[in-house]
C-alpha cells in the first residue's frame, strides 16, 4: 500500500500502472461480482441510483463511464489506459482524510450491449483491498436508466483489517461519491 501526504501527479500514477502490468490479481476467482454470493471471508455490496429516462441519458452515462469520468469526478486522480478493455491496468489515488492512497486495478471484464455498458476491475498488489468492483449503466425496457455498482472485497492491508468499520465506511463514502458523480455527469 502506498500513501502520500500530497496529491500524486498523473505521471506518477502512469508509472505505477506501467510497473503493475505484470502483477497478479490479489484474489480469486475472477468474476466474483457476477455471482449472487461472496466467497468466504469477502463481503458483497450492491448500490444503484436512477439517472433519468431515455436513450440520450443512457448514452451520456455510458460515455462518462467509458472515459473514467465517474471515478475522476468523484475525487479520484485517475491515470487510465483509455477506454476500459480486458487486461488494461488503471492506477488511481484516492483522497483520505489526510493525504492520498494509491489503488491499482486490472480490468477483468467489459459488458457492452445495447441496453447495458459496464466493466469490472480487480485489485492488484498496490491496493488496500482484495476483490472486484463492477460498474454498469443499464437502460430498462421502460427507458429508466440506472447506474449499478457491485463490490465483492475484503480488507488486505493490516490497517484496514485492524479497523474494519473504518474501512467499510471509507468504501461506502467512495461508492456514494461515484453515484453522485454519475448523476452530475448525466445532468450536464
């Protein structure tokens, strides 16, 4: 785990992402967000928020997700490799109450359909958690558009394991920031 007192640069995060391309995922099996239950020792969280109605809302939300704007608008510093593609590595710095923490993930799935766009990334060694997080924009047959987030994870770093309520609270705060960010991106 890497902590910074000051905001890291995109260049520093790109260097971190490049160095992490050979790293293995810190959990198994891949695809745990697609199941209905979490493996032993992991916790599962699911969140969604309605974004509006109609194909234009779906397209704006999907484009924002493709461009990693949900993450960057939520306060993360994101060094992404372009649009999500299986195998791509993304390095981000998440703000903490004091400083920043690096998080590095590999995209393990992309779901691009007429009524759904999303991707899933899994944690690499430079991450305080182990597991996957999945993001999707969905348009229902009645035109209602939602953003859906599923996380299956467990604390990996000793500090996060020592204070599980704090780790869960930080994840909850981050997820709410994602949802709020997507709402603001679609409203633009």
